[in-house]
C-alpha cells in the first residue's frame, strides 16, 4: 500500500481524481481474450501517492470492470511489481521503463504511462491545459493479446511529431510554473526567517521575566522570614510597653484623686470664708468668738493634714516618674541592642550562604555528560541542611543528594562537614562505589562528632542518595540511606528503596549498605531528593504533600523538558504551601539520559 504525501504529476492542472478516472476508462475500453482471475487488478508504480487512494475510492464506487471486482495495488519499486491487468507509470518516478517492460513480458498486462517519449508503452498520455492527449501502440497491445476500442483509437495521436509537439508545450509550461513557485518559495522563506527571529526574541524575553520572577520570590521568602523574627522581637517590646501603660494608668488615677481632694479643700475654704464673715458680724458676743476660735483650730489641723497628704503623694509621684524614665531608657537600649544583634547575625548567615554555595559543585559536570537535567534547591532559611555534590571520573559521573539533620545554621554546618568528607573519600581515597562511599562517610561522621554512649548519639547525621552513572553503557549504580531513587521508563515509575539507616550514628553502624544497579535507556529519567518536598504542609486541609502525590506529579510532566519540569515542580509546591511556612529544606535532582 502507498502512504504519505500527494504524488505530484508533471501537470499541476491535471488532478489525481482525473487520472484515476482515465486509468479506469482505459481499462474498460480494452478487451482481454480471457480473464481467469476472480478479480480485476490495477497497479501503480510510485513511492508514495495520493493517486492510490483516489483509485481505491473510484474502484469502490465503480465496483466491477469486465464483471470482475476491482483490486488496486501500489508498488514502490520494480522488484515489488506483481501481475496486474493494468499497470500505470508516471515518468516523474524516474523508473527505467525498459525494466518495467521486462517485468511484464509475456503477460497480458495493459501498460499505461504519462509523460514518456513516443512509442514507449501501450497507452501514453500528457495533459495540456486540462485536456488529455494520448498515443496508442497497437503493435504492443496486439503482442500482449489485448484489443483497444476503436473509439479510443479515433482520438489518439497518430504521429511521433504530433506527440513531441504536445510534450514540448507541456514541458515549457512546467518550467514557467516552477520558476514562479521558486520565487514564491524564496519570499516565504524570508518571512519564515523573520518569524523565527522574533520567536527567539520573545523566548529570551520570557526567560528573563521568569528569572526575575524567581529572584523576586526568593527575596520575598527571605523578607518573610526576617519579618517573623522581627515580629517576635517587637512582641517582647510591646509587652514591656503594656507594663508601662499600666503604670501610667495607675499614676493618672492617683493624680485624679489628688485633684479631687484639692477640689474638696477649695469648697471647704469657701465655706470657712462665709463662716468668718458671720463671726465678724457676731463679734460682739464671746460665745461667737469661742466658736470661731474652735473652728479655726479645727480648720488649721485639717489644712496641715491635707498638706502632709499632698506632699507625701508628690514625693511618691516624683519617685515613680524617675523609675519610669529609667525603665524607658533601658527598654530603648535593649531594643537597639537586639536590632544590632539581629543585623549582625543576619549578615553572618548571609555570608555563610555565600560560602555554602561556593563549595557546591558546578552544574557543568552534568551539562557535559547528560542530555538534560535540573536541580530544584529551595532552602527553608538563608542557609540549608540539604546539599548536592557531584564529580566526574573518566566516563563515570557521581551524583549525590543529601539531607542533614536539622536545617538553617546547624544543618549547614553538617552539609559543610559532609562535602569535605566526600572530597576526601572520592578524590583522595579513590572510593567511587555508592555503597562503599556511604559506609566510609558514616565512619568519618562518627569519629568527627566524638560521640559517647549517650541518649543524644543517634540524632546527628544525614540521609543520602548516591548514584554512579556510566555514560558509556548507560548503567546506573545506586545506594541510599533512607532516601530512595525514582526511575521512570516508558511512563512507568520504578522506586528503588533505600536502606532504613542514616549516614551517621545508629544502632546499625556495622551493617553495610546495599548496592542496586539499573540499566537505563534513551529517554529514561531518574530523580534524587530529600524529604522536604513530600513533607511540606499545605492545601485546603493543611496536610502533607506526600510521596504518592510527588510520584503522580513526576509521571504527569514526563513529556516536558527538564527545565520545564523544574518550573512545574517549583510552582506546584509554592501553590500547595500558600501562606503556610516552609517546614524544611527542599532538594530535587532530575536527570534524563
């Protein structure tokens, strides 16, 4: 069967639909002495042609020729040609017609051709301005035992000169059309190049926007962390302010009480003044004088008592104001001290982050040895307890993804210790097998931490996945401490489980790590990661993302490039987290072979 694009004949004004009609028409107007087959067969010689489908459709509509069901065949080469009642050949196929003639010799096959020189086949035709012209070789027809209808003979070209004249006109028209087509093609190609250049500019602009967006998101996360720390400090200061406000309220209440007492005293003074007038008016009597004397003595005593109370309250208020001013000064000093300490600590941690990023290996180790890869690295704090490490030894690439105990500054110290030990183990001791690296690293961590038999001895260490990729035979060797490995082949996820013991102090210090080997194929991907992604809380019910969801996400994005996969994973966990705080460092390393 022929499949593919439309087969182009020499004359673009003559459609495959018309060709199919003419081929069937010739078959109907030729008589065979005897058709013993159960069907009538029509064959065409072409590498790929829409003519086959047009003939097939025409045969289904026609159903029979000479009372026989019609079968249509397409032969891509001369060697594939089988016996048919009608065989069509176009000169554009560049097939040697002499080989065709040898193939169908001694058979009663009707050979129909197009655009061949005069007298090369039984029926040969060209098309000029949509009108058919053909010549018929009666001698070849008679030799094959075929007889042509006289009506067909009546309209055929009779001489070689007439045929060559028609053929020359057709070729001239074809050359003109090809010249026009080439000019149009050049113009179209210029437009295509302009469009591609603009697409490149748009793509570069989009990448720049994405980079700026990621940097802004990272800066926003840092600011959020700082705001949380500052809010905690301000909360302490606000509590001190509340204590001061309570004391100020007590002082105001005391001042109001003194003012009230002064008002009462003023009212009493007014009353005494009125009484004094009455005493003067009744001064002529001794009894009135005695009364005035008694009242005056009592008033004097009250005044002295009130003066003593006012003086004592004034001393208390003055002493309290001195203490309050001193406490405000101390609070302001503490606030300034805390702010300066926070700044110093933050500056130190930021500088530590620069050191940590500087000792991480360059990604060009992967870029030079694998088709595609990505590293999604999202520390929870300024510095990270998660880290990745890689190196190349001849045709072997060693890749490690690790998750240290804790995060932030403690985790970062452990990561620096791990990277230092890995450089010594691989480059100095020449240990490259994943399970041996884990065992040697565990011994070094135990000796460096100098732990005794205590309750705390099992808390320090790291979880880790170690992969050794042979870039020549695509063999992957893996060993893991708690961190598994995901391999995706033919859209199926294979999980290679890790040993359930850490790289550090544990009850299984003497048990060796297991080595796993996996044969990779072109297009396979494998992923190494810490538990920070799956353990992130979020969603509607503020639950963990979970490993199962991570597996489904990786399967769904397999058709994307590795850079796009990283962006999707980053956006997915960010949307999942929402306003929830990031609970742990996040690290995912993805590699496509």
